[in-house]
C-alpha cells in the first residue's frame, strides 16, 4: 500500500456501523454510571450509620503518655543518693528511610556527620531491616549530638528516619552505698526494695498525657497535660556515717570474716536512722549483678534458679528482715522493765551460785562458779544470768510480757522500709516459769535488729519510744515540704529515773564490765554486749552483738552491731569482735558528728562497785568451761 | 447533502475553525474542581509530612499549566500530521510508538519502585509515568490502523495488526501495572470493534483476554490479597484503604459534611488525593456532589461522542473514540474501585486526581479532540 492509497483511506467518512458502536459504548458507560450511583446510595443507606460511627470512633482517642521524673533521694545533709536523669534513645526507622530513594543518602549522611555513626554499619542495618520502623540503635545518647542533628534535620526535608525517645534513667552516684535502705528501680519504673519501693507512689510522680480529640465542630484539638515530677525524699541517713560504717564492715570481713554483719547507727533522741548497713551491699546501678557479694568463680557455676535465690538474699535488708535471739543485750530491757515497774530497786542485791533451778530445770550462768553477791548494776556489768532470772521472776510474766510489747518486740516497728519482720515472742499463755527465766536474758524468742535499736533508743533518751524511721521529709522538686517526720514519738516506755540508772549501768559495763573493748579514748561510752547460741545448740554457732551509745552524759549516737557466726573459731563465742567493731566505728563517727573527745569525765562513778569486780577483763564467753547450755525442749518452735 | 444520520437537515453547524466550546468548558470545570478537592484532601498530610499544607495544591496547578499548554499546542496541530510522512518513510506516530516502547523498557528494567510497582521514570527533577504517554500513542495508533485496515476488520486477519502493535507494549506495562494495561488494551482493541461492529471472533478475543486477566490476578501475591479485601472489606485490617474509603462514602450521606469538613482524609485513607479522591468527594459533598461529578463526566463523554460521530473523517472519529474509551474506562474503573464493586486497583480519576503526567496527557488528548472538532465541516460543506 503506497502512501497515496493510504491517504485516501484516511479520508474515509465515519460510517454508520461506527456510530452505532459508539452509541452502544456510550450506553454501556451510562449503565455503569447508573450502577455506581446505585452503589453509592446502597452504601449510604446500608452502612451509613455504622460507618459514620466508625469514622468518629477511630478519631476519638489518640493519646500518648509522657514520662514523669522520679524524685531524688537525699541524705540528711542534702547529698544526693539517688536521682533521675533524662536520657535519649536513638530510634532508627529503616522503612521510612527506604520509602523514597532520595531519602537514603541524605539520611545516612546526616547520621554519620551529626550522630557519629559508622556509615557501613548504618547502611547494613537499614538494608537488613527494610520493614522495621523501630530499632533502638543507641541508648543514652548525649544531648549535644542530638541537638546538632535536630538542627540540621529541621532544615533538610530529605533527612528522615531518626527519632529520639526520652526516658528517665535512675542513677545512684555512690553505687552500693546504703543499698538496702535505698533499693532500686525496675525496668518498668517501679521501685524494688528499700525506700524506692516503700515510697514508690511519692517518688514516681504523675505521668503526663498528650491526646487529640474532636470538639463539637468536629475540629481536631490537641491537649497536653504535663507530667508532674515525683516528690523528693530527704532521709535521716548521713552519707559519711553510712560510708564509715560500710568501710569498717568491709575491713572486718577482710581481716576476720563472718556470715552476716548488721550495723545500725541511730540518733537515740528521735530514732532516726543515721546509717544502716550489712555485709551484703550491692551495686544499685546493677542490682542484678551478684559480683558485689560473690566471687565470679562461684557465680559461673550457679544455675539460673540459684542466681535468683542469691539475688533475693542479697537484696534483703538484714537489719530489718532477719530475726535472731538477741542474747544478753536484752538484759538491759529486763532490768529497765523491772525497775520501772518497781519490782526491784536500784539498791537490791542478787546472789549467783553459777546456776539456778527453775521449774525443774537447772539453768547455768555464764560463770559456772557463780558471780556471788551482785548489785543491780553489777548484774548488768557481768551479764549474770542468775540475777536476771531472779529479776524476771520478781517482775512476773504479765509485766514482763507487757514491757516486751511496750518496747516494741513481737510487732513491726513500722520503720518506713519494706520487708520488715515482726520477730516471735513466747505468747503470754506459754510464758511459764522456765520460759520467763530464759527470756530474761534474751533467749527463746526472736527479734530484729531494728527492734533492739529502737528499744535501746527509748531507754537512752529518757523513756520515749520513737518509731524508727529513715525519711525525715518529703518535699516537692521546688523544695516545698509535703510532709515531715521529725516527731515520731509513740509512747513513754520507762521513766526518766529508770533511764538514767540504766545509762549509768551501761557506762559501767563498757568502762569495766564485759564490754570494755568498746571503749573509745576520750569518750564516755555506754553499752551492753550479747552472745546468743544458735540452734541447734550443739553446733556451737553464735550470734554476737553490742549495743552502745555516746556520750553517756548527753547521748547523741546509738550503735547496734550484730555479727552472725564470726569466721574465726577462736573468737566465735566472744562478743569482742562486736565491741571492737563498735569502737572502730565510734572513733570515727563521733568527731564527724561534732562530738569531740574530752579528757575530763564529769560523771558520777561509784568506785565501790568497780572494786567488787575480781577480774576486770573477764569475759565469760571466752571461758571454755562455760556451762551455759540451755535446757532441751525450749526451742522457739515449740510455741 | 449530508450523509450522516446525526446532522439534522437545516441544523446550523459551527464554522470550520472553531472549538467545541462546551467540551472545553467541561474540561476546565473538572480540572478546577479537581484542584479544589486536591487541596481539601491533601492539606493535612502535606502539612504533617512536608510542613507545607498547599504542597500538592500548588504542584497540581503547575501540572495544570503544563497540561493547558500541551492541550493548546496539540489542538493547533492537524491530527492528520501524525500519520503523514515525516522523514523518509517514517511517520510521527511511528516515532512516538518507538519512544514509548523504549521508555516502557527502561521503566520495566530500571524504573524505581513506588507502592510496590515500578511505574515511574526520573528525568532530572521530574517523575514521569511513561504509561500515560503510551495511552495517547496507542489511541492514535489504533485509529490509524483501524482506518487503514477497515476493509478487513470483519475478519480475524484484520485484527492481527492491533495485536502486533499492542501486545508487546501492553505486556511490558502489565508486568508491573495490570490495571493500566487493561486500560491500554481497551484503548487499542475497542476502537476496531466499534468501527466494524461486533463480530463472532471478537467474543473469542474477549474471552481470551478475560482468561489472561483472571490468571494474572490470581497468581500474583498482592493481587490475591486485594481480592480478599474486596470480598470481605470489614474483616480485613482496619487500616486498609478500601474500608476507610467506604467509611468516608457512607458517612457523607446525601448532602455531605461540607467542603473541607471530611475526617477520613486526616491520616486514615492513604492515596487520598490520588486514586481515592472520590471517597472524600462523597464524604464532603455527599451523594448529591458525587452525582454532579458523574453527570459532568457523562456530559464530557457525550461531547466527545458528538465530535466523534461528526468528525470530518473516520480517522478523526476513531481518535475521539479512543479518547472516549480512555476517559470512560478510567472513570468507571476508579468509581467501581472506590465503591468496592471490583477489587482495589490503582487507577486515578481523570482530571480530578492528583498526578502530573496523567493530567498533562489527558489535556493533550482533549487537544486532539478539540482539533478534530475544529475540523468538523460546516453544514453543506462537502466531505472532501
């Protein structure tokens, strides 16, 4: 076909067949349009209401929670023990970056230049996860890099795919210091153990909320309710006292060693805790790390269950959760009770034959040859069991039990820490002659360290029982006070007169009784030792303790030390590790607390009583012939 | 002296050299409406992602200017130019066909991915969709072939040239973009059928085509997913744009929520300013607005139909038929998709949906129709 022929063909007229075909095509289109209009009406009438609701319902709630800042925990002088810091996580969104070809290079380039990432690594990450929108690439990125990136990114529309997520990290500047008092924060932001748990509600604050909604005109509105910061806790803990105590415990562990050691330092005038420590302090910044308490060679062989168990043990606060028989430190309480009840007088004397017959049992004294005739003070100084049994018998079981509860035994003290135990007393109905006798010197019932410390505080301060506490003040982040706990007095336990006599006797005990190693040169120190044999008795395992205070004339510091199973067998039943540890701590914390040594002792000393003592340094527990064995069948479990 | 049944004896016709003004007005109306709807549907997303709420609006106006220029230029070029000898034995339509073929090959091999299918070509700062150019090319090509082989069209042999020309290029497009391939097939194969009237072999061809379509839909993964959405829109992921589009249509009622008051464009419907724009027309302007839009399209198609049947010669008439089929298919497919009458597929609504290449090519096609209308002989003028 040549082009002339073709041109002729192209000038052909529109034929009727084509007109007809076009008309049909037009009618088909009309029919389809009719169908579509029908569909529109059908959709509206059939689904109009439900779909309209669906449109509104998927609009109504679009909210996002804003993290609140957890309050800080401070020591009594304002030193920060725990604080929260804003952290930024870098989130990479490969899906967004790969969405457009022209995003890829500028976005990677910006990350390399402003966030300092490795180009190859980022490229691999993006191409390996093309469908991911949320990859936490860096935790805790520093703010200067982020702000530089943000500044650059805001001017470049092709730089995308990186987000910054804000979160608060909990920081403990002194890692393991006072770990049992402070506790730690879980990944979900709730506190575990210590103050973090007890005051979790106060510390956490109120998370904010950012949400969008539709107003009456169906216009989208955005509302932001800012997060409210948590309250701060001002504790009664003194950073330096705590530090000294923990150092001394560590020294003791390094030189002598023991299974457990607990130390409480308290202001006896309001039962506020200055320091509370044990030998199992852990790193609060890594609370799950067992390294703090166990050698790594041991951890390697632990199963996961064992590790979990060890962690629970490590996190437990020995000073408030563990119970034990207090031993002779309790004698002070028995004497104070009897004096206060007028069952005995300060002038009374007692006779010790080396044993007493009680309820058919022969209960030995710590000196099996007997202490002979003793004044009331001497019975404490020499820690005579026989005298104490006699005193308890005079007091009677009802009064004895009344005073036990009055001093807070058998119930939680209410200290503001979680996990407190209440201890176990022999109930009044079971408190027969024998049980009363053994209870008088602190055996056959269980107490916690904080109970003994609080009871001693009430005796030393002149008879007011205060609820022991760790937090002095709760305040907002702007320092306005929400509540304070300065006056936590609960009840009068004994009279001032009784208290004064006991202080004097305890001073004598340190000066020339069983607690002489607790002396610190230049200070008037009072105190009482204790040694309790653990069950089963034949294993000869001991809990030794010392409760002391200074200065005797105006008590400012109370220290209570419990050492469970001293590692050195030579010393295992001796209270001297406890008294020596007390002396080494007191020597440092007293001057720090502004209590300076004084050569002149302005105190009434009854020289006659000292003369009565045959051997000043006699410690009954060092005597291997010590017959002190409790009768069988008096286990606390028999109650 | 008229041989056409449409022209009534004695009716006044426009003089040679004038455009079909009502056609032009309808096009302007649709484009203006499209720009308004694009602003309404896209300001939220544009602000959210690009911090510039008028972004798509201003880009569509730029596209409109390009399109208007293309339409005016094309309307001044005698439509016979495309099939006249241009250089040695090459005609412009041949050259255009070759260019389209090359572009489709490039886009198939190296085109970059948008929404899982390669359809775009980047030329400097402009993203260009070659398949749109292919549409206008095939319209002219099909008209040329139908005129040339009119004598043998009532036999299968007459249909062969359309296959030879159409199948390779439609196949190239169909690999990535089935719905556009369907439109291209319509543009290429329906005009010869219209010209010759329905013949028995046409049914065979239609049957084969439908079979091929079904096989392609059912064998390719994401198309199967779309089938599931079509059958049970409410059981699917609530994020699917089909159900969100239906929410929009159903919440509009008869009178709509008012222009600009729609909620579904606020991040719920993807592609809301392109393929799904009609759902927001329904939401904001109601069934009333939707019917007016559909009527406008019908009027436009009617004007094209009138130009086609009154064309100076068969070649011009078939060009208009091709344009008619192109617009009719896109309108119908788009509306069937948004009403979930057929499975979802990406076909924009002519003149209204956002899109550069599509709008420019559509307006160029209008230029073609206008040129044909300009050459309609006045009453009494011989058909030469």
